[in-house]
C-alpha cells in the first residue's frame, strides 16, 4: 500500500466520522422518528444504515460523473451545495407536516387509555423511504475531493477503498449516535408518559428545527 493511499484512507475515515458527528441531520431524524413510530432497534439500525449508504453513494456517483465530463471539485461542490439545500428544505417540509399531523393525532387520542397503534399503516411504511430519498438528495460532499485524486489517475480500486472507508466511518458514527440516543429516549419515555401522545409532534418539531438549523447555520 502506497503512502498516498494510506493518507487518503486515514483522511477518509477521520473526515467521514467527524463530518457525521458534527451534522445532526445525519442522525436526529432517525432518533426521533424511531421513537415516535415505535420502531424496534434492529429496524432503526437497518433504516439508518441504508440511508447512510445512499448518502455516500450519491456523492460517489456525482463525483464520478463530474470527473468523467471534466467538472472541477469547485463546480461539483457548487452542485452539492444546491442539492443539500434541497434536502434541507425537504427536512423542513417533512418536519412541519409531521408536527401538524402529530398534534392532530395527540388531540384525537389524548383521552384514550389503551396503547393500540391507530396510525395509518401507509404513513408508517412511507417514512423510511422519505428519509432514504432525502439522504440521497443530500450527497456527502466531503467525499468528492477525496475520490478526485485516485479517480483522475484511473485508480478505481483506490476510489473503492476510499469510498468504503468513508462510508464505514459515516455509518459507524450514525449508528453510534442513533443507538445511544435510542436507549436514552427509552428512559425519557418511561418517565414522561405524555411522550406516548405527543411523541410524533415532538419528532416533527425536532426534524423541522434540524432542517432550519442546516439552512441558517450551514450545519
């Protein structure tokens, strides 16, 4: 293994891990929706993993297409900035709609003592796909400069290794935050029974706030 590849691989892992931890949009939606939708931990892990893979793969595909038609890193980053803006607006829209629906759900069922799930099945099935699409539309832009060097030299094996390690770091960070918060919210849920009724509204508000934070602060 060359020194250049070693440096690229180390950079890919570190950047992927730190970038994910510093971006709440990488894990907050999964945390709040998994609790509000009462997903099991295995389902939460599967949905988070596939969304993370889609997030990285969209950046890889965009980068390779850009390289093949002669686009520079700056031009590709301009494109990802626009696509990330779209993804942020989708988070805002999803969060707002989810918040409104959650309030209506709470108002309708707050006097109900049993805990049967009356929520529409089609919405439960749609939510993971919405998250997946949002993550594909918001490619992981730090990966693009990392694959530029080996791709320009035609070293597809190195591109594969860099992408794989970046994806691994991203998914490890996402799953770590989601899993830790999953058990943390279990304790909160046990202490605050109102979460049963207002969990969906809270999830929508958090997702909405995350999208707003991305737009305002560029997280």
